[in-house]
């Protein structure tokens, strides 16, 4: 029940898009995945002509449970959990007795998340974000890892040693798009500002973008997307955690940068921003990358305290506020700043 509710939360659209969701799902199911997703974007524009979507970035490295095949890659089941429940009635020994010698293999769905954005205004939050998954089903592992009887259904689905037991990931089905969600970020921000208990760090991130020189040069959605993680809080209320993700991955600064100051540090940050393509890139990447960035931020602040100034006044104001009230995304404690 909880799993179903979370799934509903993850895909629940902003109401204004709800009538188009069925069409978006159909389009995704019909379009063959391409390198730059041109065909998908063109097809979506026929459904949402008022929004001009552009591909931004892809997050990968995750997978979901798939189904079941025999040793000749013939399909036995499309959903491993449902098959196991139907065949075993939660009796794993009986399931092993019946299928232990059948040479069955589970499959997995190797996934990617493609992010597309459509600007709706000049503000950092003024964009619609479209998330489309790309799934490829491949052979994963033997049904019974190390020929052992699972303790229970969950042990069958995720047994100890599963990763080591993986076989050559032969493709069972070609890649396919799956519609995931479409979100009006401006509406999301408005809703969360009026919602108690929400994590509002990403809203501060958006607000700081608008206060710095970055906003006068570039749109936020040209350089970041938001990784949205809806969840249910302890009261059963639907909340959304959001983490900014840089569109362009830049190398982390080396440790010696933390020891820079003055001219050398100024030149480093200027070059970093140039490579990123927008002002204050070092600051915004610090919030999502952490590493040694907080020490660098402290060094910048101390430079300005000593009247060696290379930040615009409004950028310095944001930095000074961060020094007083620091925050970052992800785990890990902030070092002592001053």
C-alpha cells in the first residue's frame, strides 16, 4: 500500500498538465530512443505547443527488477515479483523444488533519466521540467543465486551475492522511453513555501541564483535541473525533496586551491566560471559538490574582508549570508568556516 502511494506521488503531475499525461505516455512508448532525443522533443511539441522543451542532461547508473527468461532467452514472465508470488504462495522451498533445475534467469531494467526543460519566464524557478526514463531490459543473474533456497520472497528478489552472480547482460528488449513526470517548478516552489516540514534548501538555491550576477547572464534551467524525490512524511503528507544537478560536470578543484588567496584564487575562480559558462559557478557547484569548496569560499570571504575584492557587490552579499548561515546538499558535515 505504501509502495503504491509513493509511486503515485512520484508521477503525480501538476494539474494543468493532467489532461495531456496520457498523450505524453503514448508518445514516449512509440518513439525510438535517439542520441539527442530530437524525435521525442518534436513529438512532445505537438502535445504541448506552448512549451519549447530542450534536452538538458541524463542521469544513469540505476536499475529496476525485470522479469524472467529461460536459458534460451525465451520469456517466462515480465514481472519477477508477480510471477514468484503466483507460483510460490510465499513458499520458497516449494518454488525451488519446482524450478531449481530449470536454468531460469532474472532480468533487470537498466535505466537512464533524461531531463528536458522549457522556460516560462525570467525567474530562476520559471520553467517546466520533463523527466523521461529510458529502459533497456537485459539478463541479470540466475533465479537462484549459488543454488540456494531463499529465506523469503525479498531474499529471492534481492539475494546476497546477486551482483557477483551477474552474467553477460544480453539485451532482451531494445531501449524504450517511459514517461515519468512533468513539473511546473514555479508552482512546486509556491506549493512548498506554504507547506510545513518541506526541505526548502533548493528554494534558497533558486533565490540566490536570482540575487547574483548569474541571473543577469543566464537562465538557471540552462545550467541546472532539479532531481525531485517525492516522499511521504511521518504524517502521511506528500512532500518533495529537490536537489540541483549541474548540466555540465566540471572537474573538482585540487586540494592546493584551498590554500590559494588573492590574485591566484581570483584567477582560478574566473577561469572556473568561464569553463562553466556562467558567473558564480564555483559558488553554486560548491553547494552540490562540497568537497573542498567550503574552504575556498572561506578564503574568498577573507580576501574581501582584507579589501582584496573581485566579486560583484551582490555576489559578495550572497556569499556573506552563506558564511553566516551555511548550507549544502547531500550528506557530510560542513567544516568550521571561520
